[in-house]
């Protein structure tokens, strides 16, 4: 009887243990032709320190840490997508044009956010893989704070279950989903309807600048 009780206690402890899966900041820089624009990038505090916690009483608890990896991913992606990027402090108020950095010319500001993070473990689907779904929300603003576009970037990643290394399996699946998001953004950024319209406006304005010999009729500064 005592042995059965001991086994029962051990199983309870195992079933309620916590697995922490930190995501490494290790993402390749996309090899693409940069769009000739200067873009401000703002990462909010929640984005920089993002953690997903899945805590079900009596079952295994999961903590996914991907804050620094978020920043590393999008630093690489935006750095490749545009000719120049400028970091905007997290406390800068984009909507009011109060960005908290020295005045300089910007074409637009992008603020990525995490809208949803979901995952499934092997037992959920009767498979031998960890599966991750992430939805990022991309928000792009003009320097005066007006919204250009807000659109979702949905991504997917999976990794085979490594026995006794569930944290590595979940981290790897998360990494694959993040890479999927970065690839989608670099490939389809210009296909977003409102972005396409804005880029056409920018091209027309730059053509007008060249026609006037380099004089810009309206300043794009903050």
C-alpha cells in the first residue's frame, strides 16, 4: 500500500511539472533586394519580453520564452527588407507622433505585435510532433501617426518529439513558426493591398521630387 501511495505521489509530481522552452535568437538574414525606404521599428515591452504560459491544473505546465528571439527575428527581417531602419523606443507614442528619438526623416514606422500563440503536443493529435501556430499583427504608420495598414501574419512550425527533451522540441517548433512568419513577410509584404497602395503613393511622390530637382513639397519629418 505504501509503495502504491509513493508511486501515486510521484506520478502527480511528474504530471504537474513545468517545462520551460526558451527560443534561441538565431535567425538567418533574408537575402532580398531592399526597398529604398527609411523605416522606424518599434517593439513594445510585451513583445520584447513575450512569454506564453499554458498551465492546466494536474497536468504538465509549459512556459515558452521568445521575447529576445522576436526582436532578433524582426531586426534581421526588417534590416533586409528596407535600406535603413531606425529603432523607436518602446514608450514612444506613434499615434501622437511623439517617438522619443532625434528628429530625422522617416518614411514610415512598423510595430509588430503577437496576437496569438498556440501549440499542440504529441498526445493532442496522436502524432509524434510538437506543432506551433503564431499570429503576428503588423501595424504600419506614417510619421504623423496615421495608420497605413494593419494586417495579420500567420505562421506554422513543427518538430518531432525528442524523448526527455520536450523543451527542445517545443523550442524548435516555435523557431520554425517564427522563420515561417519572417519568410512570409519578406515575400508578401508588397502584396498587402494597403501597403501596395502606399508604396505606389511613395513612388509617385519620389518621382515628383526628381521632377522638381530634389525639392520635396511636403516634409516627412517628426
